[in-house]
């Protein structure tokens, strides 16, 4: 099943994921460790880059990972 689109953004040590009905925010370390909150829940994990930087997985410690891939503008 295909999920609604979400957009991750990393600026310096801050990260956000904006999706349908939610905006999650937190910090990301140089080691790509994530620490943040979403919908009132604390979330920790690790960011994993793949495919030469064209894919990103947010591998959460307490749940399933979120996967993103870079898309060309329309």
C-alpha cells in the first residue's frame, strides 16, 4: 500500500518531517542519531543514507523505519 507523501528536511543539526496531518521535529547528530518528537511521542533512532545519497531511511528504535527517496521535480 502506498502512503501519503512526506518531506524530510535537515538544516544543520535540526530535522523535520512534514506529512499529511503531522509535523515532526528534532535534532540529528554528526553520527546521524535522531532525537525528536512526533504527535506527542518521543522518538529516537538513526538516519541511514543509501543509493549514493538518493534514499534515506529513518530507522526508529521503537518502531518500523520510514523510507524516503529523492524524486525529480515535475
